[in-house]
C-alpha cells in the first residue's frame, strides 16, 4: 500500500492477519498509523516507510493497535532499518548485550510473571540503538534489588518507543529507579506508558 498524490497517511482501521509468506508494505508520504491488531501469523514479512516524500510523519499505534509476529525469524524493516524480533525479556537482554546499537522489536505481548523476581535490571547493557514495542505490553515485571538503575532497561542513550509496562513492581534503592528506564542520557522515548508501583 502506497500513498498517492491525494493522500499522505496510511491508517489501519480494521485488524487483519495472514499466514502466507508474502510481505506487507506500507509506504506513506507522512505517517503510518495502526489502530487495530495486525498479525503476521506465518512466515510473512512487513516493511513500513514513513515520510516518503513528506515530513513530520511517524509510525503510530492506537490504543488497540499492535503488530504481532508469530515467527521470530520473520523480516521487519522500518524506514530502512532491519529489526531483530524478540519474544521475551531474556532474548532482548542477550541480543542487546551482543549488539547495543542494534534495532530490536517486541513481537508479541509478554507476561513476565513466569520470569520470577529479577535481582537487577533485566536489560543491564546500555541500549544505544532502538527498541520498538510495536504496540505491545510487558505485564507483571517484578524487580527487587539493592542496586541502583532499576527498571526494565538500566540505562539508555537510544530510542524506546511504542511499548507499555503494566502491573510492574519495582523495589530497591531509590537511586535511579524507574519502570521502563532507570538512567537516561539523551534518550528518546515515544508513545510509552507504565503502570504498577515503585516501593
């Protein structure tokens, strides 16, 4: 889908999914907005391009919108950047530790209650690249530690966007404690939200 001379934005108003190996391409002069669930239920791929000939556009997710991948080996390209898909916190942490400046995307909603209680920030490596939540949420994250920089991400100079951290419980020293992010240096945060408690 590509915008023409009469339209500048692409807005997904109805959810859909597909199981074929085909690639969905959304190429907009300004913004691409996903307001309902879109699911790549097979080995398909997605390419999203914003500001193709325009400016001030972005990739946006409405309250009910998200982009889900069933296969973590699927291809996701946003504005020319190829993203590594992750399905859980452990994989995200390991991938960022290996390449802090990379591009990472959360492929699905994640229930962190099965992880137990973290004794430090789950992602301890400084994120210098981009984490794209794709409109998903990480639920029931629990951290209980005595160290500083406690949150899902301990520290970042990169980009965090389009993710929710819900029903979190963070307890520890009050030196740089957050839910999504504890320490920030010129970080960019876009369309993120949190709920829970800091003890």
